[in-house]
C-alpha cells in the first residue's frame, strides 16, 4: 500500500495540473495540435517519456485487486502502451493529428475526468490513512 500511496501522490497532482493546463489553454489547443502534426519528433519524444514512466509504475506496482490502488496500475499500463504506440508510429500519429480538430466539449470533458481522478488519487495519497 505504501507504493500505491507514493505513486498516487505523483499521478494525482499531475492529473490536476494537466486538467488545469487543458482548461487554461483551451483556446490554443488547435494551434498545439497543428504544431504536433508537423513534428513527429515531438510524438516520439513524448512516447519515450510516457513509456519510461509507465514502465516504472508497472515495474513497482502491478497490483490487480478490487480496490482504489488498481487505478495506479491502470494508469501505469496506459502510459506504457500509449508510449510504445507513440514510439513505434510517430509519423502516422503526427499525420492523424493533422486531421484531428479537438472540440471544446471533448477537451473540457477530458479535463473534468482528469481533475476528478487526480483529486481522488491525491486524496488517497495525502489524506487517507
């Protein structure tokens, strides 16, 4: 359980910060996606970072039980798989970004989900005993 709280203490605030960044930069998302569509190296580098972070989480926390800590494991696996896909197909994913125009509703929805999960994980890491 110590690993769960430690990792949740990293993921929770990171998700809260990500939610805030999405909401603050809501009007700039089209420009950000456009920039990524012209630079597959950004996709590749983000894939390496995600892969390493996911591998670190999965390596120390592959906990598949019916409790809150399974969220930590799920995030680890999502980071690992998402990173691997970005590493293997950076040009294809950058091309997909060129055809994707993020809707405001979708971005706000993602931000709300990240915020809720981030607050929950932060609570479990810092407040729960």
